[in-house]
C-alpha cells in the first residue's frame, strides 16, 4: 500500500492502442515488463499522459485490471473526474483489483484556497481508507495550490500520503514543504513530474523520486540512483546525456506523440497510436527524434552506460 515513505521511480505509463484506436493489451503486457526492467519501483496509470479522458469507464477498468495483473511493483491509478461519484467508482475498482493507491487532480472549477482545501477533504472522505496522491499540476489544471494549502490538506487528510509535484517553476515549493516537515509538519512523499525536466534539481531540493513518463524511462532510475549514491557529478552527466530528448519531448501539444514514437521504436509498445483527437508527427519531426536518439546513444556510450533501447 502507498504510504508517506514511498520513494523511487513511479513511471507514468502510456495507454497503448492499435492503429484503429482499440486498446492494445499485448502491448500493455510488454510495456509493464519493460518499465519494470528499466528500473520502475512502481507504475502510475490513467494519468493525463495516459489518455485517460479518452477511455470509456469499462476500458479504464480493463486497463487497470490488466496492468495490475501483470505488474510485480505497486500500481497507482489516476481517478480524476469532474464528480466524486465517478472518482469513487473507479477507485473502488482499482483497489479491488490490487492497486496501491489512487491519484487525484483538482477540477478546473476551483478558484480559492478554501475551495481547494474543501475539495481534497471531500476526496479523503469519499475514498475512505484508500491512500491518495495529490496531483499538483497547475499548467494542466489551471488550479494554483499554495504550499500553505498543501500543508493544510496533509494536516487534515491522513490518507493523503504523496504529492505529485508538477508545478513549474516549483523548486521553491519543494524546499518550503521540506522545511515545514523539518519543523514538525507531517511529512509525505514527494515525487515529481513534468517529464523529468527538472528531476536533478528536484532531487537536490529534497524530492523522494519521480512520478513521470519519458520515452527513455531508465533516465529517471539512473539519475536518482546517482543522486542517492552521492555522486552528483555523475548524476549531472547522465541528466545532460538525456536532456536534448527530454527538452524535445516537453513540447506542448505533441509531447505524448513524441513519447509514444520513442517507445514504439524501442519495441516497448507495438504502435505509436494516439486515440483521436491526438497529434500526428510529421516526417520532419520523426527525423528530429531519430537524430536526437543517435546523439543520445553516443553520449551514453561515453559515460559507459548501455543504451537500453532496442530501436
């Protein structure tokens, strides 16, 4: 079960589709195996980059059951929805299937600190004993959650055990939360997102790891291992080797298409399909990805690291 001490890499999983848009269950199995082989301590499914909003309720449950049945590591399920009834229903399905916890982002209707706090208190009451992750991603949700509100949620909602930190810029938020816990506030796990764009600095500010996706998921494991070993120079070298691809994948609007292309070229999933509506890469874009991948292999070889991609 997810708790306040959770650390490491929880890879945000894509949702694989066949070319005509149906769920690709064979690729789900292969993807789960690949993420774990590349260092995931856990998996997070049905997040914003998992195209959760494009799935029917029945498809969501099918994905949850398939991933959990295949996985040998804890699985967190994104259950965000406009209403509490839908959140409760999917959360119950997920926990019955063996999930370690669920993740909830605030709806874009929240405007004030009081509304945000009340919402997550309602979430805690709705979910009961189920541990949950507070997803703080204002660039996507439009909801700005201050450190003061996060600390109040943590204080009043014992089942909030993790912050998925995706504020941008947000490094000072990590420092403030850690200072508060050092001063006696309840400490929870902080795993960071944004495709790993700031992972190195986030770890140095006191984050516990990553909960994000990237077309080369082993990057998170390698950077975090180096930081935890105290080898900051090596962590910087590894991070630098991947940074051109991280930067390219971070493009708004087409980032998921880039990630799925990278995963498909490595054989992690069979097809780079996004369910419609979704971005389609041009030949120029795929050529840029190939050039970046070639340079990345050279940089990794210079560091004595194997390129885990098969593409």
